[in-house]
C-alpha cells in the first residue's frame, strides 16, 4: 500500500489501493506463467520477444511488479 500523501482524497486512495492490488495480482500471474514455462532465463525470454522488444531489465521489473 502506498503511504498517505497530502491532498489525497479518500476515493483516490481507494483507486490507488485497487490499482496496487491489481498490479500485484498481475505480477503474480506473470510469475506463474514464467514458472509453468520452465523458468527460462530473462535473456532467453528477451531474445524470443518481437513486439514489443523486451529487455532483461524490463522483464525483471514486470515479474517483480514494478
């Protein structure tokens, strides 16, 4: 959960919390797909990507929910 910021309205906080929960769930699903695919290295996945061209850094950020 994000820290409270000055000027954040309660309905905005609810939207931010919902976004963060969805992002966490998405990253979790990506990790499950990665594992079910045999846990290929990030370099292997990046080399196989076409559009968009993925990077190892980008893959790491996706799988950690950043």
